[in-house]
C-alpha cells in the first residue's frame, strides 16, 4: 500500500512487491502488485525517489497514468551500470503523485 513519508507530503511511496534483478545496462518492470482506479480527468505521475542512494546508477521511467489504465502498476527501472542491481521486496522504488 502506498504511504506518505510525511503527513504534509503530496506524493506517495511505491514499494517493490517481489525481489527483482536488473542486469547491467538493462531494464525491468518492477512489480508493485497495486491496481489503481482514477476518476475521470485525474492523472497519476510516477517518478524517481529523490532520496534513493542509487540515483546516479539507475533511472525510473517517468510515467503518466490516465483513468483508462487497468493493469497492475509496474515501475520501469533502467540499470545504467555494469553491475547487477538487486531490488528486494518492500524496497521503496518510486513515488506517485495524483493530480
């Protein structure tokens, strides 16, 4: 379940639902096991966590989700290094904002 880092925050943290390995210079869709239903004329914006220590070695695909989105929510992450990246279950991987 997405959570706010602080009561005044306007974004929610998204966490990895299962352990995932991203090979060097590859990308993966990291599962959240979340379904979201948005009201009409509302969008959700997924972006990179500002405090993730690995921000210089990976990239979270900026994604805009509309009310028509129906599948489970997966976060696209690129590993821009020559090393394997292990993302463990419950790790904070991205943030989501609703507008």
